[in-house]
């Protein structure tokens, strides 16, 4: 609970960094969006037929890469309150129905309970994160992408706006930056990836910043994903990730999404104790850039594929804060 409380206590100062000369951090208003005050699509506005054609032009071998991890009851479940997150799949009856008819047909059905939209390989909708701008508990000043107020869009049964059903299918260029290979090792818990690291890793794999275009999906590999299913406690204990400056760098690239092989797009715990998950705010809340986590890049890395067509569509669960994900790359 201490970590959970820290997130909300620092939320005001995580909006944007400004200094009036006294060391005070000043929040800055991030709305209305460049796509209009009622926009709910965010950076997906950068998608379109031109991105489909750009992505299709990268397909030369017809090779399909699965970037997802299997959902199962033994997967790592990051949890601020241990035991709160659960994932259980049951098949009642086994078989559930039948045999029926003279042909003796039987069939099975799944009942899934627990935490689904934010575990495993998963995709964040713009309803996932907000920033507290007023007094604690003031839901009028708990603000989301485009400044939407929690009091106006949220219910206990889902979000009226910004839910994952508002997203559109993605078919765009994907870029993978292998930071782990550049450094020659798995990154450490709380280790920050700098802009120089990203530039160096791109150069190391024969690419440059110019290879990242507006509307692309940007991914980076830390090596932390190698812990998945092997050392879940360490995997859940924290993450390496982008520094705040590297987050700004990604925003400047005008990408549609940022994805990685662990459960956050920043270093957790942060080297600076004032911050908790500031890039989540930078991407989702302030810029409408989507996030995908717990990706498996092993197939891409084995074949040194860093540029590819990227395809993904979220499960349109009305009002949900995210979606299970099975993204694919095609080369």
C-alpha cells in the first residue's frame, strides 16, 4: 500500500516538470488535445492507409512473429497489494454440456475470473491512467487524456469515455530497439534507459532516429522478459525502463504506441523517489500514446528483425482500461 499511496501523492508533480527557481515542480495543463477537445482516439489519429502501405512495404519474406506470452495461472502478476490480482480459468463440468443428440456431441466452455485486462501481454487504453490535480479524493480534478474528469466518465462498471472499445485496429510500422544487446546484458531493476542509449542501440543495429516515423509503434528490449516464468518474484519486483527524458524523446517521435518486455515503460522503483511511473502519465494521459507491456521479442531478436509490419486489435470490452493482447510482427 505504501507504493500505491506514493503514486497518488506524487501524481500532481508528475504532470510535467517546470521550475520557478525555488525548486517547486509546477503542473502544466495538457488539454485540449491536438485532435480536438472531444477526441478519444489519441495518437491513433496518426494511423491510416498511408501507415498500412508503409508497413506492408516492409513485408518481404512473409514471416509471422508472435509477440505474446501465454495467459496462465502461474504467470507473473504485478500487484501493489499482494493477492489482489488473480487469474483463473475453469471448465465447469468437463465437458460442460452433452453428450447431446443421437450423434452424442459434447462441448466445453471457459469461465475466466480475476484480473484480465492488465496482465500477461496487455494493452493500455487511455482510461488506464489519470493525474490528480486537486485535493485528494476530488474526482472532478482527477484528469485523464484530453482533460476528461473522472467524475464525468468513470463508473464502477467501466468508463463512459476512453474505454478500450474506442480504439481501432493497428496496422503500422513497428520498430524494435534492442537496448539489452547494445549494453551486452540484461538491464537491472530501476536502471534508466537514456536518450543516448536509444540512439546508441539504434546505431548498433544499423539504424538511426530517422527510421522512426510518426504513427509507428516503438518497442524496446531490456532483457527483463527472460525472467518471465523463471523468476516471477524478481520480475514483479521492479523494472528497468525509459528515463523521463527518453519518454519525451519518444513523444517527440510522434509514435502511436510504446511497448516493452516488462510491465512498465519507466524504471521502477525510480532512481528519483519523487516519481512513480511518470512515462505512463506522459504517454497515456498527456499525449494519448498507447502502451503495451510484457511482450516476447525472442523470435524477432533471434532473426535480428528490427523493422516490421505490426498488427494488433484490442478486444473491444466496453469501458475497459485495457485488453489482453496477441500482437504480431510480419517481415
